[in-house]
């Protein structure tokens, strides 16, 4: 799984998608434990700009798998590492 912050292209795409989400976009966030995403998702819905704040403040930071889809098309998949509050 590619780290979003270590890949300039992926990071640019991620920031664009959370700032310019379309109504049909869906963001799925899974906590990662022992290198594997835990199901079910902890966040599911339209991507939004305060995503980092919510992962830090409501979920205590850590490692997360992020997937953003538009219908059947995967727009982005990667790993986010968020510092704890």
C-alpha cells in the first residue's frame, strides 16, 4: 500500500479530492493494525476537508487505509499516518 505523504502525485490527488469532492464520491477509511486494514470502515461518505482533524481528534490518530471511489472507479487508494492529538 502506497503512503500518501511519500508520493507527490498521490498526495496531490488526495488533497484535490478532499477539497473538490463530488456528490457521488465515496471515501472509506479503515484503521490499520498489524499491517492489515480492520473492517468495517470507521468513516464512509463523501470526502471532506476536515478529514485529518477527525482522524486525529475523534479516532486518536494512527495508521489508516484510505480509498476514494467515484461509482465503480477507484480514484485513490493509499495509507495515511496521522499523529495522535
